C-alpha cells in the first residue's frame, strides 16, 4: 500500500515514545520507507538502535553527526518525505515549531519540509491545557500543521485527563489518509450502507441474516482514503468503526430506510452494500403470537425496499450502486435488479463460490452495468472495494 512512499517520524522526549516503535513496524509492513528523527531527550525513553533495526535506516539525533554519507541530512530528508508525523510531541517541541526555532535535527527538518506535517501532542493534562501550549497549537494549525487531539485517560504521571497519545492505529490512519492513495474522489459525497438489519420478534428473538458488514466497511474506508467525504450507515456488526467517516448506527430496515430517505439526496454516490432482512413481523411484538404444537407462528410482511426507493427518487447526476447475493442465475437475476431498481451498477456475489460472500475477508464479485460485466478474481475485500470505486469513477465520466 505504501510502496515508494517515505514517512519521516519525529520522536520527542515523552514516555509515549515507546509506542512509535510499533507504529514504525506497522508502516514498514506496508512497504513504507520510514526514517526516524529523535530529539536528545527522546533517547532517554527509547534507543535509536530500536528504530534502526525496524527501518533499516539510520536514526538521526545529532545535527552535526559525521557518521553518514555527505549530504545536508535535514534538507535531503525534507525533500524526500511524503508526510512527516511528530509523535509524541512535547510542549517544548510544539513551542519551538510554533515560534520558528530550529536548533536540532528534528526541528530543522520540520522547518525544511514542504510536505504535510502532522503533530500528536502528548503530555500532562495541565500542561496540555496551559494557554501558552494551546496558543502554540493554534499557531501550528494556522501554519498548515494537522493537529491530532490527544486521548483522555489515566496518564503516566498518574493524573486523569486528556494529554494521552492516541493509539498507533489512529496515527497510522492519519498517515494513510494523507499518502496511501491519489485523491480521485475528492469533492464527492459518498454514502454507504453496510451490515445486516435486525427485525425484532419479541424481547429475545429477531430476524436477520449472516452479513458481517465487512464489504461495506471496506468500501467506506477506501472512499475515505481516496478523498471522499463518507457517511457510513451501519446495521449491527462486530466491526470497529472506521476512522474519518460520519457514522450512523441503525438496527432495523425501517431505521435504515428513514436515514437513507433523509440523507441520500445530498450525496453524489450511493452504495447500498447492506444485507437488509427481507421480512419483519407483521404485528407489534406484544400482539398475538400464535403457537401450534409448541411452535411459534409469526405473520410476516416485507421490509421497505431501500434500493428501489432510491432508484425511483434519485436526482440527476447521482450514481447508485447496489449489491446482489445470489445462489443461482446470478447474472440474469442481477441484470433484472439493475433494470427494475434503476441503478447504475450491481455488484453480484455468487454465494456458492469459495471465498465469496458473508463472513470472509475475500470476495469474488461481478460488476454489472448497462454496457458491461466485469468479473473479479478472488481477492481481499479491501482490493475489491477499490476496484468497485474505480468502476464507479469510470461510469460517472
């Protein structure tokens, strides 16, 4: 994902410095070229050799270190970097950068960088809320730095409050959002539905399906990484909420229908990847539930057809993509759905193909539009999501 990308990590003198070793490893596993610059104080918490072992690159600390091939290191790294992240960022380094001071390798490199610079403050909660620190953070924001707000919790100094460095996964997500993909969806509003709906039968039982939401979540993440403003409308899943999306949680088909009815007109691309339960109890759960020979018999009625409603009420220029789960006659049934529900594309799954459908990390799909059918071989749902977005861009032109 990050092949041929260069990330410069600036590490300062905070106890949270040890977390950056894990972040470094995460980036290297994505084939990223990682360079670490440490302040002298940071070396009291973690050693440069840790980062050199992980990255295969010299960890820079001293501005006048002579043990390298001759070049102006802070300038050459600054020119090479696709993004620079300073984490943890102490009050000291924040103050230096906000006021134009460059007296070590980290601050001189940051001053020379023209790429996006991201900063993650980590310190005692009272220090973080000191008006001077807050003013310096505002200055950095005004100068184009992206400031990641710290987490709140139990700090190393035994205080409770905000000032805790965010999880490495969030730091990585900020980097990925900046450099992982070209921003070919920038300016587009995308709404994605994902996961199963649940139709309540009684206080214990409900009607649902085997959807896990993985495909829809990957689509939401991929669209975000490619620059779109994304809303994810999700049924009940065990998945972690993706970073940087507007997240709406629903349970029933009627809840999802009401959310989509209110919101979809404001979006350029609508992707219905949710597996909505086809039926719900006809009567309220407290009304008559008939039993015969000990078995429960429930009168059912169909849930709202969300995709059909959007197809009938879409605005000119909107792109509508639906999903089709089939066990037989996949292409024929999906083409009928494409026409009947007035969509631009149907992504068809054959649930009988190994590695496809619910609960897997891979998928085998066929993208069906009015002019073509494109069958994708078995691959990760992450890659499938990007192929779907590629085809949506092609069809929108």
